[in-house]
């Protein structure tokens, strides 16, 4: 699913190391729910990333904020309602042979509800020292440790970090911290009501 033309004008062009005028086609969220020394992961059963392990998440809809998207997708995929989400990272996935993704990573420690397997995902708790990186996207092993260290208070955080990744047909080719340190979009405003914060 590509960006609806009616909302495409809200997207600013983003500079990356590999493309000066990069623009995401898809924007999504990931949530990592932390409970003491455990993190909630899912085995994706359908859709983008099917068969891989990751945090719950999905595509950002025009009528919701990124925070609302993160809550909705977590509820849909795990049966849990997350509270007090914090944005930990913005990830730009420059793909040479496929759709362009912009991802927002959130962490939370508070939740309610009952963990439930759904059509989309099989959720499970995992020890933070045993995250199954070989079963995840290749880039996860680069940025997720930093997110989890910040969530555990082992690494100070001045706010979310921004990272660029270069892929070719799903294979990670290169990565580096983004020159831009400010998020491209507000996490609290509905998508249809905002322009990129980079302007």
C-alpha cells in the first residue's frame, strides 16, 4: 500500500547519505514493551515481515497520530493496551529495489489487558539478553540494543535518535547515524494535519 495522494503533499523530502531527495512511501511504527528484564516481541504471521520476529507495529493511518498508531497496532497484534509510550528512534529505510519505509520506534513499560495471539502475530516475552536477532530484520541488531539500553536506563538518552539504512531487495548494505537529529514528523499530531518537522 503506497501513500494516499491526498496525504502525500504533507511529506517533505528527507536528505539521506544515499539520496539527497528521499521520500518515504510507507510510514509505520514499532513498539517494544519492557517489563523488568523482558521485552515483548512478536512472530509476524501475515503481512510485511511475515515469518520474522520484531516488535508489534504497522502502518500509520491519515486520521491518527504516530502514538495512536503505535497503540492501535499493539492492541491489534497482542491484545495489550500500552500506556505512556516514548519515541526512541526514527529509522529511514532507503531501499534500492522496493518500497521506501520510514519507521518510528516506541518503548513503554505500562500496559493493560491479556496477551493474546492474533491472526497477525504470535506475541511472546523474551529475556533482553536473548533477543533472537538472527530471526529479525538485519538492521534490528544495529539499533534495537540501543533502544533497549535506553529503556533499561543503562544508557542516557537526550531524546530519540535518527538512523539511516540502505537496503537492496531486503539485504542490508550500509547504515549510519542521520545528520538530522530532529524527528521528521510529530508523534502527537494526526498525519493528515501535519507537514514534516524538517521544513
